[in-house]
């Protein structure tokens, strides 16, 4: 019996990140936390998980995760960094003991990670950030496609760009 050769895993982007540069792929990112707090200008994720999940759409269909501290490094660097082109994100909530807050759409800027707390400076595009919440997930827009038709910020984009769907 011949054992088929196992296909190599698709960790190229993670390997490159550990070398200091993330390959520009059309990736969406997800950060999970045990809670959040906010004021008018900041959003803090409390109990942030150690890794940030990423996934891509067809044709690549890659799924993986990178250390959350490495994700923060995407704001540093050249003209392709998040500091030049800040991502949109949706903060989604899970509240099993009451009314779940409505999702909020934000622009993320200037992340600061201290232990398991990640604070972003934010611009709220839609919805309201609650002062405190329980478990939540932050879905961060495509890295590499400014006007993606699947962008969480598409609600604020001109109709001609939304029509490309």
C-alpha cells in the first residue's frame, strides 16, 4: 500500500510574517475576546485570544492564524501597512444573558497591545459601541483590496462599487 504524499500546508504567509513581512493576500481577520469596553474614540478588547485568525476567499482558500502581537505589527512599515490604509471592522457581540448589542462598524487605527488587552483608536461608521460588553469578535476587513465587494464597510461606499457584486 502506498501512502500518498501529504500536501504541504499553506503557511507561507505566516512564515513570511515571522520573518518580518506578511505577504499581501486578500485576507479577512478575526479577533476574539472575552469582553470589550469603549468610549467615543477607543475600543479595547479584553481577554484577547493569543492568535488572530485569517482566511481568504477563492481561489486561494487559505485559513490560518498568526500571533495577535504579530497582527499588530501590520500597522508598521511601508506604504502597504494598515497605518496608511486603516481597515474597517465589524464588532459583533455574544450575550447569552440579555439583549445583545447591535453590531458596530468602525475604522481601526493605532493598535496598542498590553498583555491580553488590545486597544484601537476608532472612527465609528455605523452603530454604537457599548461602554462594556461580554464575549465579542472583531471581523477585520480585507487586507490587500481597498474596494472589495465583500468589504464590511461597503455600506458606506458609493453604489457603483457595491454594484460590482
